[in-house]
C-alpha cells in the first residue's frame, strides 16, 4: 500500500497526515492540505490509482480525477478517497496552482 501526494505549491500548501490502508478490500487514502500563507489559495487536485506494479488502473480511467479547492489563509482541509477497485494498491495525487477566473 502506497500513498503519495506532491505539492507544486510547497511554499504555500503543506501536505500533512498522509495515511493509506485497506478497508473492506479497497485502499482508502487520506491526507490534510494546509494553507500556510496569508492569502486564500485556489488549487487543482488531481489523482490516480495504480496496481501493485505501478500500472494505472483501467477501471479508474473514466473516473473524474480532478477537484478544484479553495483554502483560506491558515485553513486545513482533509481529503479522503476510496479506490475504485480492489486491485488498487497505490494512490498518487498532485496539488497544482490554478488561475483565478476572469
């Protein structure tokens, strides 16, 4: 079981309390995002499920794997995910900046 979260905003968004465990035959992944800055931050969270060999799961290919989040200054948000298949043993996520809409 592997849970990995990469933040491309390391100076602003911290990733804390990463956990992964198998519940009822499926991997559950959980982590906390913390805005360490003085301003609200809008981010794009993307994720992918992989099997034990690191191959992306076909069952997850059609699933929407993006989420936009807004974190106020000092705010933390817990994110929880459950694998789409019992084949998923790895969870990879990325936190990226997004631009404000005009």
